C-alpha cells in the first residue's frame, strides 16, 4: 500500500467553505475527509492540521466556537494540530487617511512547508496530499520535487480556493466536492475521555 500523509491548511479550507455559504460543513471530521481523498491502493499515515487560535480581539462567540472545534479535533486519532499566531497590523484608508487596527494570521504556510519537507526527509510517506489553495506553498513543492523525485504531491483544492501556480507544480490536483464534505461530519455530540461533552455549535447547524 502506498503511504499517504495529509496536510490541511485550516484557514484556507475554512474560508473556502465560508465563501460558498457552507456553514453547516464547518463541523468537519478532518481525518475522515482525508480518508475519503485516498485511492484504494493507499493507506493514511496521519493528518497534520495547521491553524491559529483567533486573536483575543475577535468576538468571544467566534473564539468559543473555534475552541470547541479544536477540542473536537483532539479526540481524533493520528491527527496533529500545528499552531501559528496572529500579528496586529495598522491599516490606513487611501482616500480619507482613516486608520484602524487589524489582525493577520501568520506561520501556516511556513509550518506546512517545514513539516512537509521534514516528513519527506524522514521518509514517512510516498504521497503527500496538501489541502490548500495558497500559492505561497508553490516554492516548497518545487523544492520537494527536486529532492524527492520518487515521491508525489497532490493538491486538494478547497471550494473556491484554486491556485494555478500550485496546479502547475503538483503531481496531480483535484477540487474537494460537496459530497465528501457532507459525508465527513463529526457527530453532533462528542464525549471526551474525561466525560466532558462537546456539542456542535448551534450557528453551524
């Protein structure tokens, strides 16, 4: 069996779902989705999920929903969460010169590249599947092909998140369809090992 490791750009996937208005699919079982992307001759080694905890200035309700979801993901076997962080940026309106503060998520693409190339070096997969449409990952994929020509990298594009640059350097690529997302939902309630029950946020129903 061909060994597969899946790398998930959490925010790229989330914003793809949001752009389609598919809020009901936010309660996503990432590991099950990864399994549904495999061919019959492939086996899933692990899933790496990359995200960042929302900045403290974000609405508390959004922070709570993300917290619940990340806790739900920790109950899945062979799924590892890698965190980036947010930085504050000052923005200025070009027309009226008004200023305001915003927050930008950082490190996801770097973390993906580091883990992806490190895993290739350690020979833990034959094929990598990257769920992202972030063109910043183009250079790491090019470097990967040069160093490991016997391995494959497949790009799985989230809804409305296609990158022609990634498409051009991937061994193969495809778009993640609605049915795979619908069929990969977590149970509405998840009981943790300590007995605490996690419930799907009502806004995601």
